C-alpha cells in the first residue's frame, strides 16, 4: 500500500504556518529545521506544504537523476510572469530543447573568452571609485554583474545609469515573490496595490528594453556570436 505519511518537521496551529519565521529569517529557520529533523523535513508556509531536502544525493535526484518526475514550484511559476517561458521556468521536453539550443554559448572556448571581458569590466567599474569615498559594495557588485552579463551574453554595453535601472526593476519585481504562498494570488495581482503596481512597471521596463535589443539586433543582421544571436538563429530555424 502507498503511504501518505509526511516526513518529520515543525508543526504549528498558526493559520499561515511558518510563513512568519521564513520571512523574518529564512536561513535561520531552514538551518533550525535541518538540525532538528534531519535531511528530509516537512513544514507549512502559508497554505502550502513544503518538503525540505538538505542532502546532496536527494538534491541530485530531484535536479538531475529523477528530474522528469518533478515540476518547478510556485516561485518559478511566478517568475514566468516576469521572464516568460524561458530556460529558468520551462519544464520537460521544452526545457530540454531550450537547453540544447543555448549550449553553444557555454562551450569551454567561449567561457574562456568571457575572462578578459570580466577583467576589463571590473577594472573600468572600479576605476570610478575614489580613495576615501564610501560605497555600497552590494549595489556596486550587483550592477557590475549586470554589466558583465549584458556584455558577455548580449554584446551590450551598459553604463552605470542603465545598469542601475535594470537592477531596480529586478528588485521591484522580486519584492512580490514573498507573496507566492498567499491564497488567491491571481486575484491579488489584479489589485492596485503598491507592490503589484511596482511589479507591473518593472516588467514593462524590462520588456521594453529586451524588445529594443532584439529589434536592434535583427536590424543589424550581424551574428555577434553571443547568446542573443544564438537564440535569434534558433527562432529563425523554427524553435520557439
């Protein structure tokens, strides 16, 4: 007979389960669960049950060995509203097709070519810093990462202002992700709440930037040998 017994884990009578503890200190909560209940544990967050896997072998089974037996969770389904049906959010055969399509962008010789770009970008970015001036390291490195990703994957040169705009849009969009565990999420996303409005503004900003980049590349007609060129070629060959 098939057993429906749940793994061990913290129990609570609170209506939202352990959502409060997760929002206040996610890593602290998860660490406590692992120390108390082991590598497989179950708890509630909002109206949803969550099974926590901590052992590398279990994680390998989910992500690699038995990946076809699992689907991506609500946070990535939520991410589809922002990034669409891409490699991060797709499932099954469609995900496999997408993965094969972008493989040329991550071959060893291409990865090695990213090194000089990363070094040059880091040197140029850090040259803006002056001795004795306080900087926000998190913001600076986040924007540097955005600049490097844009250049290596899309052959796009970003200035500090544009990189900051992208990072702000992503941050505004991600502010809505803690709401994933709430019931009636689809209804909430239609309400004129401040976080919802920020999410839609951020999505519109990022969509407009991406459309502009794609249109410019198609008009240029040159294969830049980057991820964007690979994706456009795959689309022209019938892959959606």
